[in-house]
C-alpha cells in the first residue's frame, strides 16, 4: 500500500508520546516523521517534537501491503530477494503504491529496509536488512564499493568484443524528460565493463560489471556505444515515445513493436560481499529462461 494519511482528533496531547503510544512508532521513527514533515495539526506542519497539540492531527505513515515476495536467501541480519521486473523498490514519493519495501517490512518489521536500489524495470538480486545494524553495515559496504555486482543484459546488435566504458554521467537538464541521464563531461565518473556471452538471433547477451553506481549507468553506457538494451523505453528511443511511455500512454503491444520486448532486458544476477567476516556469493540466472523468445 505504501504511504497513507491517518487522521486523529486530539486534545492537548504531547505529540511524540501520541506517535509512540497510539501509532506504535519507536522513538526514532517518531522523530523522523516529525523531521520529514509528515505530521501536521490543523493542516499546519509541526516541527517541535515536544509540542502539545489539539485539533485534527494528520500523520503520513507507511503501511506495508506488498506482492507476497519472499527472500531466496536469508540470514539473521539480512535477506536477498530476486526482484521481478516492474516492481518498484520503494513507493513513489508519497503515492499509494506497492513496492518491494512493503514485503520487506511485512516480513521483518518497520526497522527493515532495502540497502541499495534497482530500477523498477530491472529484475534481479537485491539485499534487504532486517535491523539497523545490518542496514548501516551493508550501506557502508556499497558506499565503499566493497560489493561486487554483475548484470546480464540482452542488447540489440552483435557485440563481439569486451568494452571498458569510461564516460561521465550527468543529470538531464531537459525539462521534458528529466528522468533520463546523459553522457557529459560535466557529469560524474562512471565506468562499466561489458563482456559478450553469446549471440541470440539479432541480439547479444552480455555481462555488465558496473565499477561505479550512477543512475541508469548500464543503460546509458550501452546505448552510447551503439548497443541499447532490448526493451529499453528511454535510451535508443525517440523522445516522443519516451515521453508517452513515462506518461503511461504506451501499451504492451506498441512497446514490444518499438523496443523489442515488453520489459527492460536487464537483470542483476550476481552479488559478492562480506558481512561480519563471512563471504557471500549469490547468483540468479533465471533471466536467461526469457531469452528464447527474443
């Protein structure tokens, strides 16, 4: 379900005590809700955690109600999911939408969280922490580039040699399609290693190893060398189609005709990392079962 607004009539209550006792927030969650502007009284945002309030109290809270996804691997501290294409990792802003986070918190409670991201259309392995200790530990590992990630992608054309793509990526300043990124000398360093695996019809299955973690990095890098990913509705496609896709005006039939597939053919298949002196190597290549139709 994602974020919803709850309303209460209150009379001279201490705000933070109400959030803890009546809504079941932890002290940390209550403080965070106030700091992020998710609590108001009589439509006025409350910023003082110790304030006493009366009137119509509104609080934006997260109510998990997900897809029923289960981890394919888990320990005491974290779990790993194989996220399907089309499932968002987090709810979109404060929209009332489902996401993988719903399933994570349904399973392990409000302290659980995703420790890294995948695009909504990208399928594959993603780690969720069960507690704040694991969340902090794993996020630092990602920030320090101590986590090795590998992807599989089906690209248009016959790619027959290894590439190391070093092209900086910047935020798109085009007001119409801000979600797209661009290759620009003004951008941040981005490096991706591309290795061909096999040709499939007019396409090529490749392994992608991102050495940096920029938004849409693999997608824009492959497009920049002339091998856009099959099914990509943003890169290698004219802006008119991209705009119509973003505005949900493209049906499945048109998308297949224009991009070659009903989904982005990109899959996070490999994770390698250490956690509390234990090394973990996780792989999932179910994506390859889809390739026969392309």
